[in-house]
C-alpha cells in the first residue's frame, strides 16, 4: 500500500464528506437540535457510516471474487484503457452539471428538508440518505475500484475502508463539537452553511465528477504509461 494510494483515498473521502447526506443533513439536524443534545445527530451519522462501511465491504468482497476469477483481465492494459476512458468521460460529464448551464436551461433548484424525530427516525433517515446517494457517490465507488485494482488483502482494505467512512463524517462531527463549544454564536454560520450547501449542491456534484474522473484517469494512465516491470 503506497502513500500515493492513501492520499488518493483521503482526497476522495474528503469529497464524500461534503455531500448532502454527510454534511447537509447533519447541519440541518444541528440547527434543529438543542445545544448539548446531539444524540439524534450521532445516531444519524453512525447509521450513515455503518451503511457505507457495509456497502463497501460487500463491494470489496464482490470485487475480490471478480479479481480471483478475472484478475489478469482486470489488470490488463485493455482494462486500464477502459478505466482511462471512464475517467475522461466523467471529467467531461462534470461540465453538464455546471450550475450556470443548468440555469440557462431554466431548470429549478432542488431543495430537501429532512424529517427530524427520535432514534428510529434518525436511523431511517440515515439509511434513506445512504440508499439514495450511494449510486451517485462516485468518489466512494471510485475508491472501492482503486482499492480493488491495487490488489489489497482484506487485512489491509478493512481498516482503510473504516478510516474512509470515518473521514466522511468528520466535518459533521467537527461542527457538532464547535456548536457545543460556541453555542448560539455558531448558529448564524451554520444557517449560512446550510443555505450555501442547498444552493451549490449542483456545483459540488460537478466538482465531484471532475475530481473522480481525474483520479481514475490518473491511476489508469500511471499503469498504462509509467508503470515499469
């Protein structure tokens, strides 16, 4: 496991940490929860982290089985050429989600107000957010693909995957700690952050597509043009 691989995964996890499910909803929950009573948010974040960890384990085990059966083919020049093409396509696709282009087409902004309730509601909200976003969490799926192509053993990728989902929820946990320390002084900033996330969600998706496309293309290009031996 190389430093470059870990840095790539860390970058992807940080991108995932800014999604609506990992940051937008937690900020909303902070704004609707009394100071010192963060149990609902912790339940939600634990559910999201657990959901993505289990999805990642399932994907890695499935990918591992595929590697056992088709490892040579998946690590061939043809496979890396396909990965390079996918990366380029994702990078190009990112321009279609540019908010300015969306506004020119007259498409309305999408807003979402999560339902707040007890532990069961928070678990359901976390599972719903994970299920809705998992197919579009391209950084996460890209990270699984990169770990698979790296040929990591379970003893290696399990702790890396756990660390990945922890990084995904770290910003939300940091806001929770800051809010507990700063109290009402942080409320206006959280409200501005919530509004900013709602307004720029399309731009964030565009950047996520661009960065994931670049990282996938870079990884494939390294194996195709620079790897020796």
